[in-house]
């Protein structure tokens, strides 16, 4: 499963992109509305940083407006994926955009039947919101499992994108269910880094190595001579 970052913050993308784990990013109107500056500049900078698909969402309610906005957003950068909210108009806009070569992430999908419609309209990504399902007492794992199960047998090319992730377990569940992508907020990516045994292990290795200063000197020399050999 590939990991995207779910954010409108260039600084957050910059931080996490440096870890080498990001394959793309997703934004939405709420996330971008929190940021200062020109949204186009923000989207282009995120595209350059992740060097992969970056979803930018349309806000029109009618399919014609969605298509116009989608085309304009796609023209910002080759990496832009047009994010279209699920609705009758959204499906029509998805069909129109994809038939002209634009890639679409159909968002706000909460059931397998919606996912089937999104896939048939030509969406590249079908975004199911785990956290928002859990918020209303619906088991997001069961819904996501049904979506993955519904799309796979029909040789549908749409990829299932787990969104609205609130904690690391959502990401693990999405991976185990076979989702192609999970889009994860920076805070949850930070939480995914942490395990007390990792920290304790690093501390222990450092202490043991420092107890043998001559080994430290040996490693420094090894690094120095390998740099000389490579130069
Ligand atoms: O980008 C869409 C989605 O991930 C939003 O998440 O936390 O606002 O439900 P959330």
C-alpha cells in the first residue's frame, strides 16, 4: 500500500517527504482554507515535493462547473489529480474528465454501491472516509472491506484510497484489506514512527558502542577512508 499525505501544508509535506515514504498527497477545500498564500502555488509546491499524484478538489455543485474547475486544476501541474465529490453531477463530471485524459479521485464515498458507480464513471481513485464512518457509529473496516471486495472481481482498475484516517490502526487496517493507497495526516504519520522498544534499542546500541571508544575511532576512520576512495 502506498502512502499519501493528507494536508494543505507545504511545510508538513516538506518535513515528511524527507523521510522518503511519500508517494503522493491529497488536499481538500477545508485543508487548503487553513493555509496562507495562493492555493495554486501551494498545490504546485506540494506536487514538486512529493513527485507523485496530488489531489486538488473541485467545489462546484453542477457537472459543467466541476469539469471547468477540474480542467483548470489539472493544468496547474502534471501531478494534479482532480478530486470530485460523489454525487450524480460528480459522476457525470468524472466521466467527462476521464474521457479527456484527466485522472479523478472520487471522494466522499461511504459505501460499496457508491464505489462501484465511481469506478464505472472512470475514477482512478475511490476515496472511502474511515474516520467519518466511525464518527457516526458505522464500522469503517466492514465498509472498506466491502468496497475492496466489490471492486476486485470485476477487473476494475479503480484504486481504493483509504482517507479520513485518525490513528495508525486505520492505516494498518487499510493495508491489510488490500487498499492501494492510504492518505494519512501528518500527525498520524508521526504516530506511526513511534515505538518505545525502538527508542530503547537505539539508546542501548549507542551506550554499548560508546563503551568501546576504540571502536568509535575505527568507524570514523572507515568512513574517512571510504570517502577518500570514492572521491
Ligand atoms: O482528504 C479527505 C479526508 O482525509 C478528510 O479527513 O479527518 O476531515 O474526516 P477528515
